[in-house]
C-alpha cells in the first residue's frame, strides 16, 4: 500500500485528472445518449441490465424475454442433446460395424472425438462474448453441427455397399464427426447463458424465475440423452445406421428453426470485445505500475463517468478489497494526468475492467474443484465392468450392465424439475434462505453425494469379492451370484450429485462471472469435465502399474475377481472428500460479484 498521507494530499489532483479524462471520453459517446433517454423514459417498462431487443433498442419487459423466450431455447437444447447423444452413445458400435475399425481404434477415435467436443466450447464462447453475441453464435455453430450430421448420415448410408479398406466414406465420416464437435463448441457454452439472459438481473421477480430455468435446462439436456440412449440406440441396432443418424439430423434442423423463429422474443447482450485483450491490458497496466502506490480510497481509482461501463454490454462493477496488485491498473499516475485525450487501456484501466480480472481470479479455485467432482461420472466404465461380473438376471430377463446408467438419467429427470417445487421449500425452512441453497451450497451438497456414490460402489465390490472368495470363484472370470441391482444406489447417487453440483456450477458460472465473459466461464466448466476424465485415465494407469509390481497384476486386472477394484473406489472416494474440503475453503473465502 502507498503512504496514506501522500495519497490524501494528492486526492484532489487525481479527481481533477479523472474528470478531465472522463470529459474526453464522454465527448466520444454522444451516440449513446438516445439509448439512455429511452431507458429513462420507459422506467419500469424496459430491462435495466443492458439487454436489448432484435433492433438494438432497450428490451421491453412485456414483449421480450422471460419464459415465453425460454421455451424455444430449451427445445433447441433438447434437440441438440438428442443429436449429440444419438451419435456419441453408440459411436463405438458404428465405427466397428460400419467403418470396419478395430475395437481399440474405435475406442481411441471415440475418446479423441469426445475430448474435442469439450475443448471447442472455448472457441465458441470467445466468439460469442467478444464479437458475435450468443444468439448468432448458436445459430452459426448449430448449422455447422447439422452439416456434420448430414455428412455422418450419408457416410452411414453409402458405407453399407463399400468393401474397400480405404474409401471416401470413411473420410466423410471423420469430417462429419469433427464438424459436429466444432458445432457443439457454440452450443454448449452459449445456450445455458442465452437462456439466463432472458431474465433481468435487476428485477427480483425475474431473477427468482431464472433459478427455475437452470433446473429445466439440465432436464432438457438429460431428456435428450435419455431419448438417444433408448430410442435412437434401438433404431441404430435394428433399423440401420442411416435412419439412426438421419433422425437426430432432422431433430437438429428443428432446433435451428426454433432459434430462428423466436428472434423477436429474445433479449440480447451486446458483445463486449475481446475478453482476452482486456485481461492482458489489466495485467500489463498493473505491471507497468509496480512501483506506484495504490490509493487507500477507491474513489481515487479511474472509472468512466455516468452509468454506462466502458465495456459494451456490461454493467459497472463495484470496487472490492483484496487482490490489490490489479488495482494498480486503475491507479492514476502523474504520467496519466499529463496525457491528453483518451487514456490507453494498456496503461490505465477502469475499475470495472480491473474487477473483471479479480472476479476471474476468485472464480478459478472454485471452478478447479469441478475437475475432481467430474471424476465421479468418469468412472462409469468401471461401474459397467463391475456389473459384468455380477448376476444380471432379473426374473426371466437379462439386464445389460451398461443399461443401469439409465438410473442416473432417470434420477436427474425426476429431481431436476422437482428441485424448486419440492426440495427448495424444505431446504428453505431449514436454512432460512428464500432460495434454499446458494449456488455454492448447492455445489457442496452435490460433492457429498459424489463421494457417497463411490463409497457405495466400494462397499458393493467388497461384498462381491467376499462372495467370490467363499464360492471359490477368485481365479475364475465368471459372474458372482450377487444381483446387479445392488449397483443401482451408486448410479442414483451420482444422479443426485449432478442435479446439485452440475446445475450449481452452471448457475455459479453465470451469476458470478463478468457480464461480458459469461459464455467463456461456461466453457471453462466444460473443460474441467474433460480434464476430470483424463485424470481418471492417468490414475488408472499409475495405480495398475504400481500395484502390478507386487502381485503380478494390478488392482484392476482382466479377471476382476482377482483384483481390488474396491480399493480403487475407496481411493477415488477419498480424493472426492479432499476435494470437498478444498471447495469448502474456497467457498468460505469467496467474495461475490457486486454490480451496479
């Protein structure tokens, strides 16, 4: 901190410099005056969070946004989810049966495609927040996705009559797959945020309705997943891949039509310019002023005059204490006072721009905990392998072990829409909070259930191994007489965890992120998901390698009756608990965003 007396003496000079600098900035913003007048004239009739209608005018509360606009958004998300899971759920089978790839190659290509799907949102989010806006990004990338689906469908239709080892249909299939991955880059980070944009943050009634939207959004995602993993998988296996891919292609076209048909109902956010550039400007400006002191009074820091922020589409942010290194970027020095005209943002940033950087720095530790949380779902393949050595006969039917994942999906489909109607009133009476749980509380509760799911899996495996030992089945790779339905609780607990934490992370990423970086923060959550999958893969290899040196085979050998899969589940449960402790520390010290 700088010397307090010196800063106090120079306070009037700084204020004069701010006013002089602001005067030059105001001179260049006369064109915004009609918007301010329109907003003032229609007090109560227009939104106050900076959203606009299709013509760029302040959005009317009565004619735009709210649930009337969200129906097409949720419908579009459902269509996109059906199309994505219609490809991804059964992709290994398609690559092996139609494209004649080996199982290892098909599994590798599927993993690469899924990894790409979770990385491309960084591209779509950057374009949406910086240049195109969310609606335009959604429509363009949805079209790219649909074109990829068309190529994939054509490759499935034509490949049936091709006997060549290398054919153009294989190339068409690959191009189609990666076009769908690119298209998802504009859908996944933008659809949830665009839906939340339809509710005015400054209106308490609309903000309450927005909390309900997050649950219905997740319901739409999992509704599409459930339809794809049941109906579409059956169509692909029994009616052919051309029809199996053709149906989700048609569904994605319907999704695009819905987004285009409702353009007059939507509220839009103006893109704020390159978020990456603004971040770099704050860091560079702060480094330039390493030797400068930071005034103890935040009113001496630089900010634009009036109500409008220097960042298009963003509200002004209130200065917060802490992370004072970045405050240097908004500190007015003698050289700033001497300069004429508009100050360069590489030398002097506004408080709002600095607070954007602070928000990202505070959000990052919370978002990083999503990596470990997502490992709970990343171990589903091991749940399936565990089910393969259990008794899967119920009555006269044989239940495929992979089909138990529907317990997870059904749990979400039941809990997501009932959260606000059933769970929230009960929790609200317990916590005394109107909304029941804040987004951080919600994430923490989900993490507890994630750990419990792995505890349940470990307990089931301990019982299974004990039965295998008593029945003399340890050295036989046969199923153990333990009903596969004992796996249901672990799948259900993951479903409960996701209803709390995944929706909590979506809400947290929107509510706490800077107005002009909301899509980008959603994309970061998606990246955390794929990192969680990679971590499970790495842990599996390390554990198997380390434990194989003693026994000749690791915890997870080909014959699970000889292994110790239970120890792996206990290990992952312990990691989840440590992650919960880390999250609790981050949440306890977290400073919430303060917007004007």
